[in-house]
C-alpha cells in the first residue's frame, strides 16, 4: 500500500505503478487497498470496471474499513454504480464516522442537518460537526 500511495501522489516513476501496487495489495485482502483500488476502478467509464470497483469496496466494508464504508456511502448518495439510496448512504457514513473517517463525520452531519436518509436531528448534526472539527492527533 505504501508503494501505491507513493506512486499515486507522484513520488516515483509512473502513475500506472500506483494502480498495480494497489491491485496487488487488494488481491491479498488488505481492506484499505481494496477500498482505494476499488475507488480508482470506479472512476473508469466501463460498467465492468465500475462493478469490479464496487466489489472491492464491498470487500473492504465487510472488513469494517472506514474508507470503504465512506466510499460505498458516497456511491449510494450519488447513485454511482448502485441505485441511489440516502438511507443506506447515511448508515454507511455513520459506520465510517464511528470508525474515525473525517469525511464521513462531515457527511453524516450534513445528512442529519438536511434530514437526508435519516430523520433531521440538529443535535446529532452538531455532535458530528464537533467531532469532525477535532484535529487528528499526530502519530508518535
């Protein structure tokens, strides 16, 4: 995964190398790579690649991966590769938020503010905004 990330952000030789390293890590069942590689595949035009990407993201979700939960939630919110379903999106965002995903914390806060996929709840929205606004501690 580290090599894939390095190539993806421009450290190294070729962007295609990032894709290959994520594919290899994904094939080993590493949930963060499955989520990331799946998201890469879902950016393709081909329905086959989108379906393969969704399959990988779902595998990451099955391993309780926050990034996978967030990505699949975004798919349901936008109807990308799946039928649009705000309730499923909100449930996935909340799981990812509980697993520490900052983007998911922002997304579930917005959904509670709007009553999108969940009953509108300004208290829960404020709680999630407050959690999302807390800085992430630096690694030791």
